[in-house]
C-alpha cells in the first residue's frame, strides 16, 4: 500500500499575483506557509478480474467503476487517465480539514494524488515536477481558474516566498528565521471556521475578469510580500505583521465584491475589537477559514468573543507532500 501525506497551506501576502494573467507580465510573488493539517491518499492494487468493477475510489462517497469513463469524480478520473492507469487500483482519501475552505485543499488533493500514483508506478517525482504537473493538470486538463501558489506549497511545504516568472519558472525561497521568531509567529496566528464553504473557482473567475481595473491593488499586494519578508526576517516587533495582514485584507476585498460579505465583515470587526491586530479570509474569499494575528495575552478574550466559530489549532512550516508508507 502506498500512503502519501500532503499539507494544506496558509497564504499571508501576494495572493492573486500568482495568476498567470498577472505574473506573466508583471511578475508575482506570495509569502505563505504549509501547515500541519494534511490530506492523505492511499493506493493499493487488486485483481479486478475477480470483481465486478475495475477501479474503486473512496472519498466522501464510494465509487466502484467498471471503466475509467464511469468515474464521476472528475479530478480522480483525469489524473488517473494522465498516468495511464485504467484498472486494478483502489484509492482512499482522508483529510484533516474540509474542502472549499480556503486552505488550498483542491491543489493539495491534486499534488498528493500525483505523488501517490507516481509511487504506485515505482517512480520518484521531484518537488518541482509535482508542482508543475499539478498546475498544468488543473489549468489545462481540468480547466480550473486557479493560481499557482497552492500547488507549490503542497509540493514543497515550508514557510516561503514563492516568485512566479513563467508557468515553468517558479522560484521557492525558504525564509531564514530563528526558531524563536518562528515560534512567536506560530503562537500569534489563529484560524476560525466561518461556517461558509464555497467553490474558489467561482470567486477567482470574477477576480480575473476584473484584473484590468484592480491592477493597482494587485501591485500593492505584491509589494506587501517584500514588506512581510523584511519584517519576518528582521528585528521589528512581530505585531507589525498583524497590521500588514489587515492591509492585505482591505486590498483583497477590493478585488471583487464576492470576496467578503456582511457576516464575514462582522466577524472580522468582532475579532478586531477583542484583540486581533489583523487578519484575512484564507484562499479566494467568500467563506472558509479566517486567519487572525492575535498577541498571546489577548487570545483568551478573543476565543470567548468568537466562541460560536470553531477554531482549528495548527503549526506553520510543515513538510511538503511525501510518501509515508510504501
């Protein structure tokens, strides 16, 4: 049995500049981190001649298909087709966090499945190949309106600045920080579930359609990556990071009216009144998880104020997709 573990991610600054529609002309960059919440794929072979199906998939539902064309789950179907696997395989999926919640779950699924199927065929796939293959499959074969950061964080893991030059030229740079400063950042970040799930593809298409009019905002978001990097790797008080997140959230909301809504704005304002220095919705927007930067001495107060919203405990700087059993 092949078992693969692939992380989810949190993006701090630069989201939106990872669209090829932006970075191929202007250059893009994102500062973010993989977190220790994961999606798990397991794959095993079975003799389909003894069964009345050729492929078995278990995720939120179970599919037992006689042929690949019968598979309802489109990403499963097309990635299996990409690998030339048409029978004699069973794949099971489990995840620490729900889909459509802003932590890059769709790309973590794609990267993890690519890694799993390559291992199933006895091949090693480099981190760059994992990321580039996932980007190509999502954008070309699946036709999804996605950027290119989620696939990179899923493949590489870590706390990074990722620079986007071309679809085949992405540079990943780990942040050089002391362990005590990483611990301080880790201890100051909280995420809460808004209770709203949405398809990122729909929000992203609306943003891309507005890219000409939101270009100044995207360029400002790109500059925040440099400011965030200098802050984390320098000696400024880390509280400034929370203020930068607030600036990033205001810029992000300007990209599309679908990024936020009155209940989400109300949650954010409540958090700000009870200790959060800043924060943002993760992912495309519209729902999912909200990230907050909260000094440790104010976190009890904030948790009381947000008691109706589930909190997920996590740590930054998690490892990238890797095979944990073969």
